[in-house]
C-alpha cells in the first residue's frame, strides 16, 4: 500500500467556514469600498494629468503660432530694400533678443503649469494612499477585535 502522505496534495483547499470567520461581510465590504476609493482616486489623478497635458500642448501651440507670425513679419521687413543693411541687421538682432526672452518666459510658464498639475495629482494620490492605510488598519482592528 502506498504512503498516504504521498497521495495528498500539497495544495489544500481552505475550509470555507474558517474563511467566513476570517473576513466577515462588513470587513469585506469595507475592503471593497477601500479599493473602490483607490480606483476612483487613480482615475481622477489620471484625468487631471490628461487635462494638464492637453492644456500644455495648447499653450505650446500658441507659442509656436506666435513665433511663426513674428518671424514671418521680420522676414518680410528684412527683405524690404528700405533702410541700410546695418539697420535691418540691428532690427533682426533686437527681434531675436525679444523672441529669446519671450521663449524663455514661455518655457518658464510651461514648466510652472506642468509642476502644478503634477504636484496636484501627486498630492491627491499621496493623500489617498495614507487614507487607504488608515482604513485598512481600522478594518484589521475590527477583524482582530470583532
């Protein structure tokens, strides 16, 4: 006759009665509510980030359009025979400085927008993380003391 322990599986199905005692209905409901809040917060943070990215792209498109309009105007003036070459080059240098300063300001604005969106989303997720830990701690306390 074969050894009985060799025939038994290492994987034993848990006793359903003991599982029910381990996680009573209210605790399971609380755990599911906790996970639902986690999922909702992740979705809100994702939408916030998506909206922020869209706003950044729209603003970047505005910057590009402004730059092309200014460059087109400058190129038209540079091609005109009015004034000396030195005067036109000086105008071009001044315009280049203005564009550089404007692009620098635009880059700062874009970075600020991105930072604000990321900080808001990160704070939202961070807050929810700690709330979830507190909720799980209360659920566990209810399990061991209930």
